[in-house]
C-alpha cells in the first residue's frame, strides 16, 4: 500500500513539509514533488496521474507522488532514521483506520 507524504511523514515522526524539504535536498524529488529522473523506476515512489477540468483553462493533468512500502524504508535510511517496519495485522497509523 503506497503512502502519501502526509502518511509517510507521520510514520517517520516528522511533518509533511519537513519530509518534502529533506527529500528535495537529497535530490529524490523535484520542485513539483515528482521523483527526479535518478529515482524513477526504482520502486521507491509511485506516481498517480489524473486529469481534472479547470473552469478557465480547461482540462489539466496532474501527478501525485506516493511512497511505496519498500520506498519508505529507503527514505528512512536516507534520512538517518531507524528502518520503518509495520506490525502485521495492525493499522500503520490510528487515523488511517
């Protein structure tokens, strides 16, 4: 199950803005919060794409970056935190259930 930046930050005991700032400084994501070319296709991030209708500009495309389960361990290691290991059978955070 991939995690949003909010969920991943909560699991790593930090805020979303802090997490994205540190991922940018490590070169893992760009200014648009999408993975940089070096990190694409490695299984760390998953990008969900979609389209919505803007009232003035018409159809707009967007990408939402999610962090995979194995990617969360990679991010934790890069940030110098303990490896994240969810407990089987329990929700990962209280507000997800």
